[in-house]
């Protein structure tokens, strides 16, 4: 049994496998299928200062080796999270991390301040990369200046581990990562979904109510891997890799490319117990190759 | 196993399982419809009519997601679960070709299911159209088992789209409408003459949305309790991805978790 512990900032994870926001609910939805306490971290659904109904149906399209979604951050707001959901999940023995989103810098700051008070939430993932909302989200994440501003503002009020989730819908993701690092982020996670589209040829209409949506699944993995590698070479803070990870081999690719930890998203829809299989697979790989610690393979790519 | 962090809310939902089931039969009922029967070495879990399963499709990039299919029947004696499947694309085609003895990975039971009457009723009406008749067989059996006398109105385009009529007739009177008059009365389910003869006291419906809206209008005009089962496009099946939402009086609700069965009064349909 290899040592699977990793650190993101000052926060310790029992293993490098987390669940991606928006694909694992609040964890509870999967408790019949998987032992939640074996997972390194659970990143819960994107949370905003006010309740959001999200986008109209249809919000999903199956695509080759992936899917498009246009959920649009449907959630009941941070107060509901604090009152109703947090008490139910706070004693799950893993890192429960809240994905924080907003339409304005004030929204992000206020939500982060509220989450900061929750003892059993050791980190937030700042979502400046959601492609499915008209205001905020990705509009911050595509600009180094706007990214820097929102991260700086949140950093001034949020005292625990601050992860910033980046969008792949940019020319130079490393530039954004550096701007985020310079303004106090403890870590970056990438990639959020790629902006995409699907058309129903019989109706001659877009499949999604919002016309465009975010592409996820194995279709995006090579792009995600490339971006994680670029960012890991550009910043000193730990990188969390995600995008199309379906099994332990995909996860090890991201670790070799320089990710300190990984997230599993869309794969949870295909196999709700995939997380623990990936943890076991990483461990078997390390044992087979006589590594004492998962840290020994992080960024170990030889080029 | 993980009961220590089971939420209060979750207790309303039945325990869900991820199972590798074994195909015992896979027979064409009509040209584009198969009846897939699966068994398990262990007794199959508790399931309610109106609930569904997510069937894993392997082997093709274009069939990436699981396919949500309603539970057609549970045969406890043979420990079998049945899925009546309309072959409409690559995923359902793949399911139709599964050989006997092969394994299929299944998540079940998902969703809420129909609400059965607390006291036995003589007059529950089950209205289905197309492949939407599938969950009504299990519902009819359970209603009949609890002392109700269900009546079925089953609609199809033509006689080649009618399924399992003999199975349905075991649990209640069966009336049929076809659009081309090839079987039963010509027309839509809501035009069947039995509706003018009997006063039903609850209606359960599953089928194409325009049909269910017509059924809901009928039920509302007569002030009859009515539940419909929706089939919005979904991914996860467990209320995590929020893709399959229906707009309701309580906002966007997941068809996979808060549904697929809704009381018509909960929906925002123009009825």
C-alpha cells in the first residue's frame, strides 16, 4: 500500500482523487454506491449568493465520447446550503469543498465570507469558468485582469484553502493561472467544460435551450491534459487536473503531467462507484512500480 | 453500509444498487420493440411501479451515457426484472442485441414511482401510449395485488406497435386505440368510448407528452387524481447533474429523483 496523501496548500488529502463540482451533487446522492469517506475530497455543487433556477430544459446533449450540459448553476443559494445541506454532510470524513460562483465580485466575496465560517469546509473552489451563465462565471475566467481582481477580493476575506477553477476557453491558460497565483490562490483546478454545441437535424434547432453548452467527458481529456501540463510548468502552486478522467490510467496521466490531485466528473454518471476504483488503481500502479508515495509520480513525466 | 451520514431527506428514497444482472431472455415483441429479462444471483431489490433503471451501454463512443428505462415488470418467483424497450437509436439497438447469459450493469431502483391508493379502488385507470405503456404493466400488477381493479387504455399508432396485451389482460380490462384503426377503437386514448361509460377515480399515465397533456386535461376537467410519468433526457439518474429538470410549481425539479412521476397539479402544463 503506497502513501496516497497529498497536500493542496495547507490542506491534507488522504488521496489525490476528488469529485468534480456539479457531477456528484452533495455526495449524498452517491452514498448507496460508494463509501464517500474513501474519496480524497468532495467538491459540492456550484453555490451562489442567491437561489438560481438555472437554464430551461433541455440542458443536456449526448455527444461522441462525452456530453454537453447547460445547467446554469441551479442551486438554492448559500443560506440554504448552510442551513439545510451543511448539517447533513459536515460529518462525512473527507474534505468537503464548496464550489463558489457568482455574477459579480461582490457575490463571490459575500458567498466566500459565509462559507469561511463553516468549520468543516476546509476549502473553496472559486468557479470563474462556468460557460453556462450570462453574467459572471467564465466572463471572469477568460481575462487575466478580471481573474486577478476576483481572486484578490476573495482572498482578502477567505482565510482557508482557496482553489480557483480555470476555463479552457482561452488562448493562453498559463497566463490566467499566473494571474490567479499572483493574487493569492493556493491552487488552480482545470479544466472546466469546453464551450460546444449540438444541433437536431430533423428540427433544425439547437439541442440545448441555451444554444451552446459545456463539453465534458473523455472527448476533452487530451485538451485537459495538455493544459494541465502547461499550467503545472507555469506556476508553483499545486494544480488539480480534471477533464474526461474515466479510470486510474487517465488519472495517472494527469499526475505525471504535473497535477498534484485530480477530479472525476462525468465518469460518475457512467459508473457511480468509479472514484474508489480510480483510487485503488492508482495504488496498484504505485505498488507495481515500487513507488512509496504518489508524490513520487507528480510531474514525473520525462520529455 | 454508510447509514451514519444518510440524510433525513434520503430516507424517503429507497436504497439504490449498482448490479451486474444476467440476461435470461431478449425477445422481439414487435419489429422495433424487445422485451429484455434479467436476473441476479441474489434476490432483486425492492422496487416500486413507476421507478426506472439506468442501463449501461458499452462499446460505442456515440452511446456514452446510460439509458434510463422504466421497470416493466418484476417477476419475484423467477427473480427477474423486465424492460420493454423501443429501439430508437444505437443505445437501444445495442440493448436489443444482448445475448442470453451476458451481463448488463444496471443502477436501480431510481426515481419515486406511482402512488398507490391507500384503500382499494374499483376504478383506477391506467392510460399509456407507445412505449409509455411499459411501466403500467408493473403498476397494474401491483394495483391488482392490493385489491384494486385496474382498467387499461393502451394507445398505439397501429397494431404493430402494441405490446404485451395478454400480460395486461391478466390484471384488468384492456381497451385499445390505434391511430390507423388496425386494432381496437380508431383515434387517441382520450377518445376511447369507455371514458364515457365509467367514472374512474384515479388516473395514471405514461406516454408521449401531447398524450399525457390530453390525459391531464381530461383528469382536471373531471377533478380526478392524476399522476403522469415523464421521460426528460437525463444523464446521471440520481439527481446530481440537474440535466433532466421539469419546471414545476416548486421550480426546476429533477425528473430522475423527484420524478419521474408527478401529480398533474404540481406541473406547469397548460391544462
